[in-house]
């Protein structure tokens, strides 16, 4: 978290406790002027001083240096960068001031923006459908044809020229017939719009689940414990895949050789009945999951989390990851999982007091659509668009199956090690495009010595000047720029 947010957090916590600056200074052994500078963001509080302040306030240090407000300020910064809002008069840095001064208002702005995007995407999707859906075009054409026929016949019937009985009956028959056809076409069109299966779906359900993952730090201790209890019920020498096969279908001699993708789904089905109650408790009241659809998607994600915890027990996986320096191929072989499963698991090693190297995780399809994300301090992952085109997550599509890696430096000077691989989700089918997803992990460059993917890279020579998204990037001369920057 930046010093700006930290200063506001300390001030707000002090006022909530009914303390003056002088009172807090006495409790911490700091001078009142120095504490004043910290609260005004003129001096940075070291971890030791922050700990003393937290003890004096009776709170955890994490409450003063937590991730939630940092993520909120990053998202508010992205909202400012939305070109549709034309917020060029607002400094992106003012997001931290807003979050620090009044996080409640900042959270309200975030929710309003999400609702705005949801409605805007729904309107755009419906407009596109009205323009391109062949059923709608044909239905409207039928309506106009029948209306025109009825109108012409009615004008003849109501005209000044007398009609003989045969002609009158013929035009009345046309009106009756086309009236019935018009009614059928209208009912068909109404049924089309009333069909729940084709209504425009919410554009932000995944974003709600992303927020849930952010706010829980992607670590669920109760599910880790449940996974350990499930493993305790295995027979001697039995692997999770074998146990899943036994519990679901009965033991077979090939149970230990199930492909990792099918094996994961078997384990997932095995653990689901055991953890569904705990998962329901976790998602039922979390404020980041406002809809039944979001809660259902979160339940699915947590069931997969529990399955991964059974396949890759936290302590064993943490130890193995450290020993092989986070070599994903080695972890795949050790635990019998896919590259994607191992990559996601190392991004969940965030147990308080027993953390691994902290990684950002990002998954994208070839269009640039981000399907999963977990940010890292100092490295916000875009929520409302594609990331910097220089990130290796996109370059990996050029050589599927190979690991692409580089160091990257953000405009603010933060440096990270990025590595990514494009993996095939389903077997290739002749005549159909390959179904590829790119999986990227990133860690602080300071942790690169603990990660095998930093080996052989000259940090200075391999350091690529990158950004997060073009609208927030100050690198004006970047040849990969796609949009004008918000801040000139």
C-alpha cells in the first residue's frame, strides 16, 4: 500500500479510537510532530513503527497496511481512465486521496460504476442483437408485410367506390387472414423477448467473483482443513485420483492413470458433497457477491479450490514449490496435475504465517479477454480492458507450450518477473481453431532468485518498460500504445 493510503488509515483508526495525535504519540513513543507528518503522508512509517502504532491503536498491522484499500484505489484509478467518462480533469493519483479520506464513498463509486457498465453492456448487446439477429429481422419484416396488406385492404373497403359482394368478401378475408398472421408474428416476437434463456446476461458477474477473490486474498483456511480431512480418509498408498475413481465409480486398474483434466473433475465431484455446506456459508453473506448468479459462480470456484487443495495439500505443495523454486513442470509431475492447475495453486499460497512467494495470476484467451485474475501489490491487473500489450501473456500465444519470460518495469519504477505459457484446453480438432489460453504469473523482481524462471535472464538487459493499461501509462513514446494517455 502507498504511504498516502497508510497515512489516512492511521488517522482514521486514531479518530475511531477517540485519540488525539498527542495521545497516540505518547503511546507509541513517537514525537507528535513526527506522527503528524506520517498522518499527512509527509513521512513513511517503517514496518517497525507501523507495528508500534498498530499496537497502540489495538488493531492488527494488516488493518493499517491492508490490501483492500489499495485494490479499491487501483480500481477507482481505472474508472477515471475510462474514455467514455471523459474525466481528463481528474488526476489518477487522487483516487488514493478519495479512498483514504472516505472509503465508503469510494466503494459507492465503484459499485455505481459496475452497475453503469453492467447496464451499458446490456444495452449494447441488445442493440447488436436487434441489428444482427436474423429472427428479429425476419419477424419485423413479417409484421410490416401483414400491416401493409391489412392497411391496403381496409382502405379499399372504406373507399368511396362501391364493391360487389364477392370483392367485399375477398378483401374482408384478406384482412381476417393477415390479422391472424400479424397476431401470430407478434406472439412469436413477444415469446422471443420473454424467453429467459436468451435474455442479455449480466456483464459483471465475473467481476463480482473477482472482487470476492481479491477481498479474501484467494486463501480459504476452512477449505484447506476440509481437504486435509478428505485426504485422511484415503486408503494406504491411494492417490486423490484413485480415491475419486473409487468413490464415484469403483476402483479400476487404470484409476491412477487418469488424465489430469478428467482426474481433476473426478476429484472435484468427490469433494463437492463434503465442502458444499462450508462453501455455502462462505458465499452466502459476502458483500462482493450481490446476486444469486455471482454466488453460484463463486461456489463453483471454491469447489475447484477445494479439489486443488486435495490434489496439492498446502504444506506439501509449499515445501515442494520452494524446493524446485516454483518450477511448474516439476510440480505438475510431482502432484499429477495440469500446468494451469499448478500455476493457480502457487497463486493461493497465502496462508498467514506460511506464505510462499507472492504471485499475480492472470489468464487470457487469444482475443485479450481476461478470464481470471489475482493481482499483486504494486501490479494492478486491469478489470475493464486488456493489459499492456507488452506483457508476456500475449506473446505466449506466438509459441504455444513454451514458457515466455521477461522482467518488466512499470512507469513508477516497480519491477517484476513475468512468465507465461499458452496451453491447449481441449485436443485439437481438424478444421477447427485451437482452443488456447495463456497463463501468466508475475512476482516481484526482488523474489526472482527464488523462482526458476528468472534463471539466465540478465535483469538489466531483459527489463522491458511496460505499463498496466495505455490510458494510465505515462510512456508517451511507447510503440505499442493503443490509446492516448489520461495524463499527458
